[in-house]
C-alpha cells in the first residue's frame, strides 16, 4: 500500500488528517520537527520544511502529500516542491482564499506546485474557528478586546478541512481542483465571543480595540508587519462584505459543515 505523508501533523488540521486517514485504513506517515514530542498514533518521521534536505527519509515510498506551508513567505518552497515532485505523484495543499491573485505566499506556493508535474488539489479554507483560541486568556477574564467586532466570518472547523483533505486523498477526481472551504454560516466576531461564552457557561463581553493598537500587538506576535496589515485590511472588509459561505464542504462530504457552536462545544475545555 502506498504511503501518504502528512505535514503539519501536530497542528490543528494535520492532526485530524493523520488520524482520519489512519481510521480509514490508509498508510500514513507524519512529518514533525521533533517526532519524540509529537506523540502521534502514526509513524512519525523527522523533517523540517525550511531544510529541504531533511525531507528525504519522510518522502521515501510516498505517493501523496498533505502539505502545509509554515512560513509567511514562499522562500525555499521551490526546493520543497521539487523534493516532493521527485518522489510523490500528487499533493493536497492547505492554501487560503486569495491565493488565485499574485502578491501573497499562497499564490507563489500554488504556482510552484502547478508547474511541478505533480497532480494537485488546493484547499482554500476561510478563517479557522481555531483562530479564536487566541482569545482564550481574554475569555477567561470575561472581556475580549479585539478589532472589528462587526466583521462577519464563515469560520470553519478544523475537522471539516481535514475531512475534505482525507476525502480528496482517498478518492479520484480532484486533480486540478481548488476548493474554497467555509463553515455553514456568517457570525460577527462579537457573536463568536457570545457563542464561546454560551459553550463554557459564562458571560463574555466584546470590546472593540482600535486597529492601530492591534497592529502593534499582532506585529510583536506574528513578526511580519505586512501579514498583520493584510489581516487587518481583510477583517475590516468583512464589516461591510461578510466572508463568503460556500457549499463545498457539504457537496464533497455529503453532510452539513460543522457550525461554530459545534466547534466551541468541542473546544470548551480550551477556554476553561
Ligand atoms: N488560521 C487560518 O485562518 C488559516 C486560513 C487559511 C490557511 N491557513 C494555513 O494553515 C496552515 C496552518 O495550519 P494549522 O493551523 O493546522 O497548523 P498549526 O496548528 O499552526 O501548526 C503548525 C504545524 O506546522 C508544522 N510546522 C511548523 N513549522 C514547520 C517546519 N519548519 N517544518 C515542518 N513543519 C512545520 C508544525 O509541526 P511541528 O512543530 O511538529 O514540526 C505544526 O504541525 C498555515 O499554512 C496557514 O497559512 C490558516
């Protein structure tokens, strides 16, 4: 049986990709920078996407790769894509909406893959519901202070992104497809905080933070001012043009996409 290599297997999405592929009886190998600490229930091999030479053992006998790109630039992606193309037949990339237009690293990584000779499928999920875990400390204090409370997003459960990845990896007919994946509904950020409060049985208040203050804080955390400015511009745009909802998840999986309420229930312990 050919092997599927899962990168990002210790992360939000990859963790579920690895476990769901294993549950489907497929042969899975996980990539991690520190396999000893990864604690995954599947074969885990050391490799670092910023050091392409380290990927060789992980790519042995691999047919397909679930790939995420862990950086804010595409520097080095050419070597990684070439290493994968030298070994595997196809790649499923965890990309993002907006990748179709130049000017972001997702576009560049997709472009490299399109020209690599690999079969490919691009998954372009909307905002991850898991991003709201960044509010956990504030949720515990009862007030979330963040910019653009009226920005409406169609946040997606990481399990749904993983389920689509597994569906694509386990079935034919997805070569050359770019799927925009979203949750089933639009919720403003202030509403998201209310739903989290309901899931944990506590009232949590929203407070609008001036974007300039957020810019400073997020640049200190993310390190890339360009990425922070891009994120702030995107969130602001969702105040007047809510993030789109697509039917791709239900169409591919044959069941409704998981709601943010479901996600919050699944993660109530993370906010406790
Ligand atoms: N958050 C969003 O709203 C959103 C939306 C669209 C797309 N995305 C994309 O989704 C991806 C993040 O997915 P996620 O949330 O599931 O991941 P995550 O929870 O942020 O975890 C990051 C994963 O990447 C791995 N990783 C980090 N640096 C690495 C390196 N140098 N070499 C190999 N592996 C490395 C980590 O593995 P180890 O530490 O174990 O090595 C870990 O498994 C990013 O590419 C992001 O751009 C995010």
